[in-house]
């Protein structure tokens, strides 16, 4: 990810900021290629205008870093050392630190105050917005990885649909999906896999459990995988046996809204334009009150990243932005339907990364 570090260094020079200390593990992975979940321990990447960047990791991860693609210095610390004293010492060795950029939206108050106490003469800038903008436009390499992640998600849905049977529980199907993903080399899902049947489908962020699938249910799958540090996110809803006329109307309304929104995407349109394309179709069908969330979200090294595709966001779409389009209708006691694809903005439209069929699929 050397190119991404170059962009950040250029920003530091333009803004006359001496250094940037990145502590969000997702951003560390994005700029360094090193993926880690440090839990309560400290993980950081320091980037400077000209000096060589360095990684700072828990001591038990030093060999992991050396076995990867990171070619710059790496420092570690033991559980009895103060990591912030080591970090600030290394920062001071490389720059004057009259000002330092950090991710204010991610850093805890406690950590921020520790840095302030160790760097009393430094001013602190916010790197959050710049990092978001760097991550916004995907490179060809990133797009290829995202496509691979999307195809794995397609396969995961295929596995889940093939497991549908009367009396089988949501949790049993989740277990099968994730087992098959591990066989494909997937080490992590993008988020907790959702398989929701019957009334549970009307819970947009429901939790799979011991509810058994029954004939006449709509079964909702929402899942994604982490592949080479990048996430996919897909939702499909299928019918198990014959469903009611209202359930079918809800499904076809969501499908129409989703396909219209996908067709509306192109560079220069706004996020608002795309959201309202779907939202208006759902409202005109009488289900506006049952679509309670944004149309989509950015996708990349994080499963939910900048920007939000909402009815108030007037941000113009740019070529090679990647985001989800996922309208849904959730009517308690009746049905929950959501259909979601991952898309890449192009000059004259978009490329849909996820390919699992969207027409109403009835499992007999």
C-alpha cells in the first residue's frame, strides 16, 4: 500500500503537519497491509512528511509483521512497558512534532489525554476526514480483491439456500455457511452472519437463533467475508414454499426499488439521487414507513465505511467508489425483505460485484 502512504505524506506536507499517528486497526491495515486485532493493546502506524514510516505492534506480533510485506521499521512492546512512551520517543526521533494528526473519531479520550501529556508542546489535528477520502476511491488492485470477496459471498448465499429445509434452525444454517467458508480459506466474516426466517426477517439487524424454518417463510440471508483485508456484503431473501400475496408484493417492490437504484448509479449523480430513487418506489407502493434505514454504505477495508448513501447526502459519486445498495421493507408479523449488492461506480453507470440471482426464488 506504498501508494496510499505517499498520498498521506503529500497531505501532511501540504497542511504543514509533522506526522500522522494512525491507531484504528482498519486504517493501519489499509496503509501498511498488516492486519491485526490488538484488543486492549496498542497498534499504531506513524507516517511523516519525509521520514520513514514505522509500525508499532504488541511484542508478540513482531514476527508476524516480519513475515509479511511491511518493509519499514517495526517496534514492539511487552505487557509491562508503557507503549505510549515508546511511540512518542520514536516520533520525536523523526520529526519536530509541533503538530500531530490523529484519528479523533477513533481514539479514546484516555489515549488522547496520554498523548497530550507526553507531547505537551504539540498541537493535534484530525486525520479522520483525509483518511476517509483516501480510502474512498479504490485502486484497480483493491477492486480486484473486492470482486473476489463478492464471489465468495455469492457462494456463501448459495450454500445457505441449499441448506433450507423444514425444521432446520437459523443457527444451523449459519454454522454450515461459515464452515464452508472456512473450507474456502476465509478466516473471518465481515460481520455476524444473519439467517432470519419468518417473523424474524422483519428485524433489520436480527440475531439468528433456534427459530425453525417453516413452509411459507421468507428466509433472509445477510453476510459477507473478509478477503485479503477487504470486505463483501450481500443480502438475499428467498421463499420456502408458497408465500402470501402480500409477501410477494413486498418482495417485488424491494426488487424493483433495488434494481432502479442500481440503474441510476453513475459518476456525477449524488448519493441522495440514488437513495431517493429506491425510497420513492417503496413509498409509492405504500411501504415508506417500513423502510427505516439508509440505502447503503461505503465498502472496502471496513464493511461499513464512508460514505452513507442517504436521502440527505448530496455528495457527488465518483468513479471507482464502492458501496452497497440495500433497500428493505420490514412489516412486523408479515415479512422482512432486503436485497443488497456491492457496486462500483463507473463513468456511465456501475459494475455490480455480487452476482447471486435476485429474482424471487422459491425453494420447494
